[in-house]
C-alpha cells in the first residue's frame, strides 16, 4: 500500500545519505523505523494496561523464558 510521508529537509538529507552509503532504498529504512516505533508503542500500551489494571509484574526469569532470550542475554563471561 503506497503511503506518502512529508519529511523535514534535514531528515530527508540524513535518509538520503544513509541510503546512498549502504546501497539500500530509503523505503527500507522508513519501513524499519516504523516497525521499531510500532513495536515500542505496542509494548508501552501493554505495560500501561497492566499498570491500570493493577496486574502483577511479570518476573524477569519468566519473561526471559517466554521470549526465548535466556541464552542470548547471558553475560559473555559465563558463555
């Protein structure tokens, strides 16, 4: 789905330079930035909902297991 976005000149220049330096399209970087922003906003809204509903926090160990991150976040010295 095509979408038009107006960027200020400074942001447009930065995006153009990055695209030229990497050989990737500006669309690639716009898409990545939007995906990251939406992920962060969705996570924020989940956290806000948990706070508003007075739900208990999710323990760190449980979150690591659910996200399959246990081995990825282990300190380098213990690998």
